[in-house]
C-alpha cells in the first residue's frame, strides 16, 4: 500500500484538521514539513503551482485542499470511516473554512501585528491581492470579529448533547474535526483570548479536550527530497474516465487550468484525466517528479480551458 505523505507545518489550522482526521482513523503517515510562505521549492514540482497548506501525496497522486484530502482518506481507508452524513458534512467544511476561519484570522493577526515578519505580510498580500495586510485595520475590527467568533462557537455549543464525548455521540466524526480547527487555531496562538471567549461555553471546552486527546495517528518525518523521489518512481493510480454529466462537455485529454475561487488563486495547468461532481484530476509533468496527477475538489475551485 502507498504511504500517506502529508505536506504541512505545525502552526497550520487546515493541517491540524487533517492531522485530527488521521488520528480519528488511527493511521500511520509520513510528515513532510513545508515552509509557511513562498518559496516552497520542493512542493511546487508536485502541485504545479498550488501553494496552500496542506497537500497530501500518495506516490504520484497529489491532493490539494482539505476537502479532497478528506474524501481521499475516506476512499482509501474505508474501514475507519469518519464521514457519516456525506454531502452535508462537506457543506459544514465551508462554514469552518470560510466564515469561521475569516473571523479567527483577524483576531489573531490584529493581536500579533507588530510581531509578524515583513516577509510573511508581503507573502499574504500576494495571496490576497485585493486586500493589503493591515494589522491596524484588523485590530480595529477585532470587536466585530470577537462577536462573530462567539456566535460560531455558540453553534457548536448548541450541538453538543449532554453526556456525549463528541458531536455525534461517543465516537468522533468529521464534524468534530471541522468544529475543532478554528478553536485550536485561536487557542494555540492566543490562549488567554481564546479561554476568555470560551468561558461562557464550558461544554465546548470539555469537548475540545476530548478532540485533542484523539491525537494525530502515528507520524514519522520524511525529508521533502524523499517525497519528490517517491513521486518520481511511482505511477499515478488515477484512471481516465469520461464524465457523462459534465455540464461543459469536458473530456479526458482536454487541457485545463484549475484554481481556487477565494485566495491563493494560482492556476495549475494540466491534461484532464477524470472529473466528476466532487473531484477533478489533471496530469502534468515536472522534471523533478516526472508525470504526476494533481487532484482538486470542485466546490470552491474554478476550471477553465487552458
Ligand atoms: N481551502 C484550503 C485552505 C488552506 C489554507 O488557507 N491554508 C493556509 C494555512 S493553514 C495557507 O495555505 N496559508 C499559506 C501558506 O501556507 O503558504 C484547504 O481547505 O486546504
């Protein structure tokens, strides 16, 4: 069986969501530490330009975005399912990844402001070209975002049943990972602010401790160069399939460009291998890795002819 190779960094909340899923599923995985800003010289040959964190690799198959990573982990490891309410749990990811995340980020950066390195600010301005990285503005807006953050946590509080360890009972599910991510982000960067906001919700704090206790599965470090070498000798397991319902009549072999529709909109260009309502897989080549197939979710991504 191909090893799970996970490209991430410790402080990344989206990575933490996946680390928790790996823990829930009790999986062993290889951990490749990537930089928290560009350049990412050993990641770009794999993704073809997608620069966000995290990325998952199985041999010569590369998965970009937590949505498709979760789907692929469920597909490859069906004996320990964590997604029980299929479609709607992926809808819940949008809540965690967009409005809840966008309320968490300014609270953190507004507070850390002057401590943030210049290179990091410049990098994030490139990722959000329409928005300057202005921590004074973020700080000024913090009261509004604290209100938002509290409202999102209240939604979690209202979903916890007395006597249950997790949101759906005594076994963890993907809902726990989605709900945990932003609380983890605030707690690990600004514990006092998080604890102040959580005081009102003691049940959320107990639930949070239960999710934390799941751990991250069994990880062993891998050097980024080794990950490139794994891709180079592997062959993608993706098979070419025509999507009979593609609303735009795309077919295998078409050259397409895929990019996120929110931020970090770097386009990845390749030849379509297969696509369906949930996933698009494109083949590309890089001298460092040979042929690889890069997989993206459909919701939240744009596909254009290249
Ligand atoms: N929709 C993406 C969002 C990922 C994301 O925004 N990740 C942050 C880090 S947690 C990021 O890429 N930051 C810039 C970087 O790491 O270079 C996903 O679900 O994976």
